[in-house]
């Protein structure tokens, strides 16, 4: 194995995997006296499963795409509680918010102070991340994203101080996730792996995690969509999501996620759905620049030998994903704004194996329209 460059891997200190693993949170955090649980209105119903022993407060006013006012409200709640344990109980948006709350509630730093890489001063609360979807892999990573509603973009914070002390992958928490959400978030998990795998900054160690994640998606995503209570398939997808989260740290995503972000911030599509719609188009665009790895992806997903764009599009559509932007409320006159916004996300676009100009991006949006 030729190790091309130095990388640093930050992983949760403890990982609990398997059906019923959520009940170990209370045992692990039994010394916590003041606990703040961040959740969505739906996942707040899982709090009792955590078996917590301390005084528990729940903040569940979290939308699908948390923004700066949401972060401010969560920090206000945390400063009243003064938690010695913060728990993110939900999907990626909830867990991203939990990272920032744990790192900032007892700090003078503002969001502007911590935005970017390695600017968080330190974390004074322990952090547990309990995933309830299989998509973002946020429980594994050191990044958090918050939407700026004024600028219409996402602010990224990256720091080893955002890594979880405990991460929990309990497939039973995903049984109630609807099939359409299961499909979209599963494709998002796959996109993390694929974009890191075909990345300009790809690394053999991360390639290993990416291959495992892509293989798990190929084996289990369709099963999880067909039968939400298929424990083996749900656990396989949670592992795929976790591996994708690991890929984000040293390598990160590329053009696929850059094109998906304006669909979240401007069109207000859920993150997983936005990535699912974009995935086939960027995979096909990058094929000529990452021929061998793209062939591996196609084989792992069981794609046919025909046109890659059509095969990848059919893979997503057959899972029940509505792949047309127009069906999600997009209008033709919005597409140039989407293209210009995504082109400016250089932290991701510069990772892409093939240069993508504004016109290339606009062509992809039009094809997805």
C-alpha cells in the first residue's frame, strides 16, 4: 500500500453497536447530574430508551436544516441547564447541533470565532451521539454544519473537540424511519463514501472504509427500504453511514455535496434527498477522471454495464426516490443561482477529481430538473 500523504483519524472514544445498544447510554453516563438532550420532535420520544439517571432537559425545536437562530436558541437552553453531558439524539442535523452546543455553551466563542478548521477552543461537556438515521455519519465525525439564513449557505465548523465521547448505532431506532427517508439517507451515506473514494485527496486507509461502506449499501439498502424492521439490513446501513462519517474527516466530500447544499439552503430539500438527486449525475461526470474506482462503485451497487448515468439514476429511482428537481418545487429560473452558489463552495469543489465549471454544474442541474 502506497501511503500518499499523512492523515489524522479522529474516532469516537467509545462505540456501541447493535440492537438495544441505546440502553447503554444511561450506564455510561451514570455520573452526569445535568443532561441536555438535543432531539427532533420525533426523536424526543426515544429519550426514555436512554435510561438516563440525572436531571434531563430536552431541546427539540430543531428543524430539518438547523440555522443560526436555532443554534442560538439551543445555546440559551444549554446555559440555563449547564449540562455536564450533552446528547445528540437524532439524524445528522441534530447531532451537528449537539456538537456545537457541547463545545460552545460554556465558552465566550461565537459561531464566527469557531467557523472553519481547528478554531474551537475546547469542549467542557461530555458528548454522546445517538444516531436515529443511517445517512450523515455525523456521530463519527469532527464537522458540524449550520445554515446561515441570510447568506443562504452553510457554515462549516471542524475540530477534534467536536468528536463524540460515545457513539451509539442501534438499528432499532431506525425501524420507524419511512422508506423514502431510508432510501435518501442511505444514498447520502453512500455518497460520502463514493466522493471520498474518488476524491483528489483520496488515501488508501480511507479507501478501505469507503469500500466497506459502499459494499454495505449495495447489500443492505434495498432490503432496509423494503422492510424497515429488517434488523440486519438496518444495522448494515448504520455501519455504512458510520464508515462514511469516518471518510469525511481526513478526505471529505467533493462536487456532489457542493451541488446538494444549495438545494437544502435555497430549495429547503432534506440533505439526504438533495444528495440522492445529485448522486448519479456527479458519479457519471467524474467517471472519466476516476475510471477504475467508478467501476468498483458500479460493481458494488450491482449496476448494469450500460450507460452509467442511466444505471445509477435507476438504482436511486427504484428505491422510491423522486429524482426530478421539478417535482420538488424547483423552477427553471432558480438553476443558475444553484449553480453559482455551489461553484463557490471551494472547500468541496476543489476536491473533485474532475474540474467542474459553472456551466458544467448548470448542465447537471438541468439534467436533474
